[in-house]
C-alpha cells in the first residue's frame, strides 16, 4: 500500500543524469519508434513506446531498473538483464525454474508492494510493472509521481489492452486476452534495454512451446474452474484473462465464462452448482489470503460440505499452477502445458 509519509529525499542528480524523459499522450495500445541520438547515446535511442495511454521515451538503455511485479521481473531475468536490475518486489511464487542464479543477484526490496520511498531509494532509471493497479493510487504510487522525477514507467500491455481497470477489484476484460499481448511485452522490454534480438528469441521459444502443448489436443469434453486464492470468498477466473487463453487454446470450457471480471469472488454454492470436471488450483507461496497454497486449498475442498461432493473433488482431478501461470505472463505458457497434460491424464483430451 502507498505510504502516507513524506517522500524520502530524491537523489535528483542521479535520476536526471540517467537522461530519461517521459512524455504523456493519449492512446491505449503499444507501438514503438526509435531514432539515433548524438554523442554517447546508444544506437536506436531515444526509443519511444506508446504504453497504456502514455508515450514513454527512454533516452538510453536502463542500467538501474526496478521491477515491482514478479511477472515483469521474470521477463527481464529471462532476457539476461539481471545485472541491470537494481531491485524487484511483489512476489507470489518462487522464481521460475532456470532463473534461480540470476535472481540471487537482484535485491528483493519487498515481498509485497513496496512503498514509493523504497523504490526511489534504489535510484531507478526505469520502472516496470505487470499491473496498472501497481502504479496507481493505492499501489506503489501513481505513474505521475515517478514521471515528475524523470523515471519512465512501463506497464504490461496485457493489463490495459482490452481491459477496463476503472472499477473495483482486478478489472474486467472488454476483449479476450491473447498471448500476443505477452509477446509484445517481451519484445518491448527487450527494445527498452537495447537487446531486441533476445526478445525475438524468447518469443519464438514460447510460441514453439504453445504449439507443442496444443498439438492434437481436443479439450471440448472438459469444463474447468480456476481458483487463484482465498477460501472464504474465492477469487475465480472469469472468461477472458490468462486462464481464458489456456482454456481457448485447449478447446475446453471455463464454467465461469459468463463473467468478464478478471477474478470475481463467487460463492462455493455457485461453484458446486456448476460442478466443473477439473479444478485448476493456484499454488502460491505468499500469505496474503486464506488458503494460498495448493495443499491448503485441497484440504478445504475435501473437508467443506459444499465442495467435497463435487465430481472434480471426489475424483481428485486437480491441476496445480503457480500464481504467475494464472496471470498474463510468460508463465502462462507453463500453465497451458500443465493443464493440457492434466486433461490427457484425466482422459478428457481427444
């Protein structure tokens, strides 16, 4: 939560010496343009990104970036940019397999959302986030606060393209999410850091994994429910976020595809009434809500009188995913792979 305290003194000279300028403009999608600057500026810079309603101009590749959401951090680590990260925050899971060594060298300034003071103490020259709510009132701080200090900000296109974040909760989808938004984030961040070839290579690997996971599968016989967190008022996936990508790719059905809310809170009585074939369960390491881990979730499902009679519970048809795999991140591909494998194991894939 955003601290009410007076912001800590900013090392103004260090921030502005980074040579970053942010311009504001209208628009919602993500486009790029680049030109060659003079002097010591890197080739292809300054670079302008149209990001979630703002035109962000980065004069040179960041050297002290801070990523305030795990999904964004794992993209940067996957691009081999650990040495350019001054800090990370807001983690729900252990770091993605294969990134452990790179992650060790990056300071975690907070397990949850940090204060703006903690972020600015790292003297960042670039700030990235996975969610619009992270860089808004009630989050770390509004984007404008960082922009006034010369720190450009970037939010995942997956959280603003085809999504309405003006209401409460986690927002609502006005159009189904596609993996293209995730691929755009990978490519744009690689451009910001001056390594576009790494972004292209990572996207190709992800696309190949999607193709392999969906090859020959027909999940049209299966109905799914995605449970992210909380047992008292569970957060379950609506139609069109990252779980929607997984469900559509497999040809299956989400039992709550009639709601466009990203993560609506729905009663267990309603869940039992819809009786999904498979429960896709978030296995989180954080401790913000009740029943965060898969173990706690399954314990609840098998003891609660409303849920224990459901077909998926009686037959223990569970697929366990990390929290990040249920968000629009590069781990969504991992989620797709695991749900596809689960459907095959349960005999629900043609």
